[in-house]
């Protein structure tokens, strides 16, 4: 399987993971967004949108990471979570 196919497979498998901590969910989200959309776009949500701010900041932390690196880190994280 090539990287794109491995990534798509990991995305499917991620839906079956048991409950994860908020930090882990933010890491999964940010790597997915970086892999599929690149660097974060738009303005940071209002400080009263706690969930939106957390997601924005997590994605922003991946700024500059290549699509391929984000895909590989996503695949690795999902595999690690599955083995726990």
C-alpha cells in the first residue's frame, strides 16, 4: 500500500478506537487536517468558543509540516493507539 492508501485505511480504523483523551483527539484531528488541507486557514475562533480554539491551536501547531509527514504521523499514532 502506498502512503495515501495507508492513511485512508488509518482514517477508517480511527473510527473504531475506544474513548481517547481530549489531547489525543486533538492530536488526531490536527494531523488529519494538516494531511488533508495543509496549514491552518482563517482566523482563530472567539475565545468563548473553547472547542474551536483548542482545535484551531492544535492544527496551528502543525504549521509547516508536509502532507506526507502528517499522514505518516497520523498512521503511526492510530497504530499505536490500537495496540494499547
